[in-house]
C-alpha cells in the first residue's frame, strides 16, 4: 500500500511542479513504440512446435524539460498470450517502467520517483548490478538490462568535471518478478522438480514496510584521461527469495519464500587501449545468505569478478568476458561449487549503413560446459520500423548441473517486430 502511495505522490509532485513552472517550459517530447514477439520451441525440446513466446507490448514515454527541472513518464501495457493468468483469460498487465522528477543545480541534482539505474561494466552478466531487480516471468530476446524493473527511490547526486557521487534512499523493497502462476512455461522450468514431487509453490513474503527495512546505496565515480573508475556500496535485500518448506496439518507441503538482508561492496573500471577497452569489475558480499539442500540458511562470504575486452573498429564489435564466482567456508549443504566460472563472447557487424545488423553471442559455463547460444539478424526497414530474427539454444553440460542446461526446453526461435512513433 505504501508503495502505491509513493508512486501516486511522485506523480502528483511532478504534475504540480510542471504546473507551477509551465511558463518556463523549454521542451516537451513524446515518443511511443509497439512491439511484438512470437517464438516457438525447437524440435528437440519438450515444447517442440509450441509457442514459448507471445508478447505484444505498447510503450509510451513523455519527457519534459523546464529551466533546471525535468520529468519522465515511461509506461507500458503488455499482452502475454503464452503465460496465462488462468484458463479463461490471457495475461494483460500495465506498469510504470519509470516515472521521476529531476532538479539540477550547478553541481548537484535531486531525483525522486520510480527509476532504473544500471551499475557495473559487465555485458549481460551480473556483478555489481544489484540495485534494480529483474523480470523472470517471460522469455525474451531482449538483453538483461532491458528486463530490469524500476525501484522507488530518492537519489541525490554531486556532479563534477572529473567525479560523480550518487546516493540512494530506497524506502520500499522491490523483489524480482518470479513466474509463480501455475501453468506458465517459466513456472514449469524453474519449479518443475518441486511440482513433480507434489509440492506446491506458495507465497513469497515481502519484508514489512517500515523504516528499518529501507535500502541504501552509494556510487562514487571518477573520470580520468586514461581510465574510468567507480566504487559501489549497497545495503538492502536480496531480490531472490530464500525457500523453505511448510507442512500443513493435512500433510500438504508448500514451498514458501522470504527475503534476506544483503550487503555488497564493489568496483569497476574501464581502460581504453587504442581500439580495445579493458573492463574490470568485482563485488564482495560479506556473510551473504544461501539456501541449503534442507531449506535452511547459511552465511558465506562471496566474491564475484569479471575481466572483459571490447574491440570496436569500423562496422565490427567484439566483446569477450571471463566471470568468476567464489564462496568460502564449508559447502557440504549447498548445491553449488566453491568456485564457479564462465566465459562469454559476442560478435556483431552492421551492413548497408547500419540498416542490417548480424550478431552472435554465447555464454559457456566452464565447470559443467553448459551453454546458451544466441544468433540474431536485425533489419531496419526505416528509422521507425525494424524486425529481428533470433534463436536461443540452451545446452546441458556433461554432468547436467550447470546454470543454463536447466533451460534446455526453452530453446526457441523468436521473431520480433517493432514500430516507433
């Protein structure tokens, strides 16, 4: 309830600010887009020939600028024909992706409302990028950064020619969107083993909305001629719930979840060397909580890091990354290794002045050698109309214990069209 009140307050605050300064308006910009995705399971999957993706999304954005102030409304309405909310109606949802107000001073800025911030230097992987939760309810050809949800926050920034400081106060916790609706494809994939055992998926208990459960974040960045550096700190909640079993008097077993506190300290750096950019990123999670095989919670220190290389020349872009995730202590009751690592490769090239773009990307888990391969072909017929054909191949590893092999039945070919207004 308080979360809704905060959104309404933000909208009212923005509206009154606009009305109060309407005579100082310099610019008002409206844009909109309509996109649709249709995807079918590949021949070797459980969903062979079935639709795995069926989304229609209308999105609109309104930006306003007046003197030292600006605002943004970014909302969307989505129709999901594949993941139904029940047996009678398809899923239609409306959401505010972002809606915020900004006031900028000489060397400081103030931003309030629903907003999305992307942390870190990783491409398609998560190291320090813990601020905004993701949406795991649908399959999509979009990148991870396009699937992030906004958070209700107040951000205060200090801006200098060679430094940036962003301090966040986040009064209300926003969890990752999980496919909890029975019957959806993602629900079957993520909770399939539990459902097969006759265990039902219950509720995920959100932290009580009070002042002690607020979240805080800080970013400090510096921009030097030879490199960019950033430091990060986050104190909040893990946006993925910790699962535990509950047995009723009748013997019914339910899998419920709750969200635990989490602290993160991180850094990133981008260093240009001629045509190559070197990217470094790391994050330390002190006494992070992990779920055990007995559905209890253990504390372990965790360290994640990334080393990446970007090469851009002419119409070519090549990105390679190495990612590691290490946790410490006795892991006898955890379903994971002490040291997990993976590598990514992304290659893209444009043709015909940028109208045609081909891309190929893959992620390989180096413990089990499971992988996801994503080739794509995109053509822009005009500046406002484009179409993309892509495929997602999820492959199991040798021991079938990797992070990507469990999605093998989601391997699909996807066609997306988008019109911008």
